[in-house]
C-alpha cells in the first residue's frame, strides 16, 4: 500500500471520526504538557477533564502550608477562642507506599487554593462551590463536636505559614463572615452509662 493510500484511508471510511478524535486528543494532550501558559488554553476549556495532565513535577510547587482555624458563636452570642484544625498528621514510613488518608488533606488544600485564587482576582468567594464545600466541611466538624447543641454559628480562617521555617511569621489570608449553624442538625449526645 502506498503512503498516499494510507493517508486517504485515514480520512475516509469506517472509523474516521474516531481516528480523528483520537489524533486531536493526542496532539492536544502532548501540547498541554508544555509549561508555557499559552498551552493551557485547551485544558482551561476542558469542562469534563478529558485532557490528562502528565507533568511529573508540579509546575508551581507549594512553598507554604495552610492552617485552618475556626471559632464558634454560642447562643449567648459569645465567641470561642480560635481552634486550629489538625489535618496534617505525623508521617509514617508505610505512607511512602500507601497513603490514602492524604486525599482529605489534599482536597482541603486544593479547595483553599481555589478560594484564594478567586480572592486574588478580587472576587467574593462566598457564592462559589469551593467556599460552600469548605463551609460544609467545617459545619460537619462542628456538628460532630460534643457541645454542638449550643453553637449558633462559626467563622473560619485560612492562615499561611512557611512550615518548618520559624523565622517567617504566619500570614492570615482569609477570614470568613460568620456562617449560621442549625443546632437541630447536631447528632444527639448519648447519655453517660
């Protein structure tokens, strides 16, 4: 078979649409791996995440840790002290091979990154999906606490710290408005036996 026949058969006949779609996806995938921002346009328009991201190293590695704090407002309108949410646990050697519990802390990190990205653009984060997910996360956390029946609302904060570098002061990046909390949604505390 001549090369001309191969090319003609690639664009005609049975399976042409599938071959062309596969070729377009392959070319788009390869192009989107380039670090230049111009090549990110296709991924920005990819609503269903068809284009994989195979970059081995993070293009913008995290250089800081996020710390999450919250405080509650009780029925007497008194505010509690700020409480830090401990998401990051001490690492074990086995986690080098299997670390499924990391997904929760990574999800919260990504959600906070999305909220802060919007704030950086001057947008109000409260109507966004990342804000609602993070607020639901804090709501569940507070409702699962033993004194949840007295809580009427809460406020959370995102603080950036440099990790192990003690010389850099933590920086408060975002403090939410008070979020209402329905104490009737709290699970009942079992009576002591």
